[in-house]
C-alpha cells in the first residue's frame, strides 16, 4: 500500500512537538553558520582592508612593476611538506600566507606567471625534486622538520630558487618573491663597474691581496674594473661601485652623473678618512679623503658626507689595546664602531637580516635640503655619539684622551643610507667643457629617467678584511661581522633598479616603547659612568696598597704601613658599597616608572568605577531614606523601612 | 521594529548600569585584561609599542566573561517569571532577542572601551600604529558579540543560570578549540590536509588574529556576523519553545 507525504507542513511541525522544533531551529542555525563560512573560505577572494600605517599587507608598486614587466612566462613551484602536522600555528600561518601571496602575484601578472604546488611526502619523488633543487628542510621551534621553498623557471632554462621560505624572514617575503621573479624575467647576470683607489682587486707589485668581499660579489655579479679617464659608462653596466674614489677627473664625474640620469644604480663608499688605503712604500702622506671628489654630485642631488669630521659612538666603540705610561691598557676607541641591533635599520632589506657591522672612522651623512631626495638611514650611531674632528685622530689617535673628552650630542648620526627620489643632473647647462665628443654631448640628459637608486656609505674600511674577517691559525678565514653580506645585499637590491629599491622589508615588531628604551639606556649609561668613576678611585687605592706593599717587600712592614693598608682596604670596601647603592638607585628609577605604569593601567579604571559605584549607592540610599521620611515611615540605618 | 528593539535595548542597558554587579564585572574585566598583559604577557619587558600581547588574552577572558553576561539574559527571565510579562508587551520574540543581545553587546563594548589606558600608555611611551590597534579593538568587540550570541542561546535553553553559564563556556570553548594545534592535527587525520587547513581558519582565534594583525578580512567579518546571527536565531527558536509563543 502506498503512502503519500503529508501535504500540510503545519501538522508535521505540530507532530514534531515544541522540543523538536527547537532542535531543528538550533540545527539550522549551526548548518547556516558552517555552510556560509565554508563557502566564504573556498569561494570568496582575499578581500582585506589593510589598516597598518605602512601598508604591510598591500603589495608595493615595485612588485606591481616587476609583475607587469614579465615578457616570457615564468613558472613558480611552491615546494612544501604535504602535512604541516605538528609544526605549530606560526609555520602553518606562514605557509598559508606564502600561498595567498603567490595567488595574488598570479592574478596581477596578466597570465605570465604560473603557480604550481609540489606536495612533499617523506621518501617520495617530490622529495627528490626538492633535494635536487637544493630546497632545504627547515626545523621549527618545536624541532619538527618540514619543506617550504620555491623553485622558479623561465622559458630560457633560467632556474632560481628560494631554498627556504622561513617564518623568520616573513617580513621580507614580498621582497624575496619579487626578487626571484625579477631575476627570472631578466636573466642576465648584473654587471658591476668598480672604480676607486681602494685596492680591492689587490696589487701584486705591492704584495696586496684582493679583498675577500670580492669573492662573495663574484658569486652573483659580473665585476668589471673601470680604469683611467672615462667619458661615458658602458651601457651594459648596471651598477657603479665607487670604492673610495679619491681622485676623479671631470670627465669621469660627468660620466657618473649621466649614468645615474639614464637610470643606473650606484653604490658609493665615500670615506673622509680611509684607513684601508695603503701608505706608499716610502711612507709619504697620501690623500685618504674621497669626500671632496664626489661632493659636487652628492650636493646637487641632496646629500652630503662630512669631509672634516668622523662619527664617534661611545656605545658602539671597539676595544683596542694602547700603551699608557709604559703599560698595555685595553680601552674603548670611539672612532671605530661595531653596529648591531637597533643601529641597523630593521625594515630595510639591505640591513634587516644582518647581525653586526664594523666600521672605522666613518664619515657622517646629512641632507642638504633637496626636498626631492629621501634619505633612508641604513646604519646609524646611538644618541651617545659625537662628531669628531679628523685632526683629533690623525696621524696617531689617543683613544684614552678621546674617551675622556667625549661629549655626546644626543642625536644619532647616519653612517650609511639608501637614497631615493627623482634627481636632476649636476650639469644643468650641459656637459663640462672637457667633454669634446659631440656624440656624448648630444646624449646629455638633464633629468633622471627613473627614481634614483643609490646606497651611500660614509666608510670604505668596512670593505677591507680587517674589519670583518678573522684569520685562524690554520689560515682559514672566519667572519665576525656581516660587512660582506651588507655589500652583497646592497648590490642585490640595487641591481633591481628603482623597482626593487622600493621593496623595503616591511616588518612587524619595529615600533618600540621609545620613552622606556631611552630611560633604560640613560640608566645604563649613568650606571656605567658611575662604575668608571668608582673604578678609577678604587684603582688608585689599590695602587697605593701595591706601592706600600712593594716598598716593604723582603723586609718587615711597619705598624703605620699596616694600619694605612687596612684603612685603604676599608675605603675600597666603602667605595664598592657606595657604587652598588648608586647603581641600585639608578635602576630603581626605571623600576619605579614601570611600576607606576603598571599600577595606572591595572587599577586606575577599577578604582574610578569603585568610587562611582560608592557615590551611586550612597545617593540612592539617601534618596530612599529621604522619601521614606517624607512619608513618615521609620527607617533603619540602611534606609529600609522598619 | 527598530523602535521596539531600541526600547528593549534601552530597558536592558539601564538595568545593567543600575546593578552593582555590572560594575564589579567591568572592574574584573579591566583588572584581568591589564594584569595579564603586564604580568603574564611581560608587556613592558618586551618594550614593543604593539598591543598584540594585550589582545592575545581576550579570547580566553571572553570565554569566561561573556557566558557570565549571557547567562542571565533569558534564564533569569524564566526563573523570575518576568518572561511572561515581557512577552505580553506588543513586540515579537525576535525583537526581544535582538534587543537583549544588543544591550549586552553595548555593555561589553563599554567594558572594552574602559581598557583605554593601555592605548594611552603606548601612545605616550612610543609611536604605535593606531590603525592596527583600532582594528584589534574592532575584532575584540566582534569576538565578544559572537560569544555573547552563543551564550544567549545557551541561556535561552535553560532556566538555570549556572547550567546556562557552563553550557555557554562549553560552546565558546568549541569555537576557540577549532584553532588549537591539537584540533587541527586531529582534523588532518580525518580529511585531506588542504581541506583541514581551510577548516582551520574557520575558528574564532584565527579570525580574531587577523584583526589584531591589522587586517580586516571580509571572511572574518562574515564569520562573526554569521556567528551572531546563528546565535540569535537559535535563541529565538529556544525562547519560543520555552514560552510556547
């Protein structure tokens, strides 16, 4: 016998009962919630409003230009472990961000970019592919291993990889991806033209070895020395590296200006006092100042390097051994500096992943007031620094005296910077008279064809091996500073021209509680100053004890001497106690400030609310009491009627 | 309709603000939010002018505090018998549900806004990214709304406030647990890893996190809006059953 469905839904709902209807309602609500969200996750495009001041999650125009400039198709293979099981939310989130960003790149590349995902399982063919492409397995903080890398290929067998897309480099993700695509879209190895007096290629006649930094550069760039007078820079040179060009004739200077006007990039080491320039064998004095030579161009573009002063930073000072009163003493030499942490711009791709750099008697970069030029500091001193006249350290410096005479100006000094902006030629009226070639005169450009791509470093010594390499007993060289990485990073970014220069590493975590940092630093400086002051006094007392003891060596000590030594020792103890007390006082100021901040944040609102609550309760109680009294009702102490 | 909802919202809001327990609630919330930030989060030791440390505790604070607000929304009305009086008024169950929820949500906004000293602190001691902080506050308020809607549904299911509270905490915990590594790991064992990764995003922590990072994601907005809508729909269904309306 056949049955028919109940035509009346109302009767069905009645039969279900109230509980059944409620259950269906709740179930429908849950299904609606899940269905909409799964649909949104799968189907909706990545529509996001970026509220960060630096637009951290929005692609820069540099990336868009790189993607628009792809002529031949580029394929990117995202190599990742199939299972990110056990890797922690940070890694999983980073892997998702990489995938999302690649998808965004694909959509902006007008069909010229293909994205494939290679899921790697243990002992699979995909793992062999990853290993062959030198994609390294990474280990997360919990110790779990995984693959997350990128293989890029172009139509001419060009092959580039990012061996690890690490969460620790998350803020440089856009730069890394755009760099790889840029290299595949323009497969030629960039050419770096080097000119200047610094003997980075070595000098056999004088027994000078080539600088080790050159080996690193050769891995990524073709290096071409530029010698003698140059009236025009070759068109196939991408970057000019000025390595302490102390003497530049007018033709070469003009050629550099025009190279920049045609969109060429420039990495300039302009040092007012190059310690790496070798002295002639006869010991004669040489010009070691490269600032006056290049200044006409720099000034016109809007930047300057101090010609008569170098930067001195008490916090970054390197310890040196000097002889004082016939004794070897180790002291801080303020003209030499080791710069790390906050002294290196965290948001710049060039310095963002570097740990420390060593510079020697570096010049100071400043702006000359051209509003078109922007100076982005890369290396800066701390606020505990000063401008030091070159005459104070030449010919032989006295580090102890320099330290004693040190007077901090309270403002950081810029030692290296990235320069950007549209600049004009330093030769607005055409080529100088020295240029006779009509072809060169005819090619004169008065304004730059693209924004300036320049990195200016007011030190040249950072290129020499002494500032970053340590030679071990077995002859092996071990770096102790990232000077070579800095140079390669700078060339790497410059080789992309202005497009890549715009692509700064934009990072999270750089905004600091500066007031608190400054207080901590001041306390530390004050604490150190007191320590030095007391240490000097203690040293004096110790030498007095020493002299008393040594004068009586071999003989019996008089009672007076013994008493005096005892007095001196107790003075030392008193001084040490005073030092500890003073240091405690200094630190206490910072601790008190943090306690006040904590107390204000935790208790200000609740206490205010408590007062409001008390006032409200009292007011209501009084109101009730008054109302009952008016009606003639006896009231209890709490305002209620008896 | 809007007038009815506004009347209910106002009535409820006035009721909140005239009860000492509401002030105690706000005091507890502000003390816990700031205390966890400074002590458990080591806010000043980090020296960062970001409020991500402050916001990271909000899901866990709301896990307890939103069911505490939500538990009385309906359970108290059932127990005191005032539900009958409420429903004799010329308004529908849906109006009452939305009105009561809005009052609770505005009250939560008031509690959240009273954490302003932390924003003031980072502004005085550094140069924070105000856009990111505003986005974090918006995310926190939406999260509070989602948890409140779910807690309101839990309250509508029972006349016992304690049971409503425990039920509310359980539901909110489920919304949080979706983002936990353990849950995601379990999920990956059952479904394809790509689907598991997609599903991993459909949880309150992941959606809230994007606001804290300074990203207002359309999918995160949809998540919280649908969560609130579903919670209110379920509440209305349960209230109708309880009252026979």
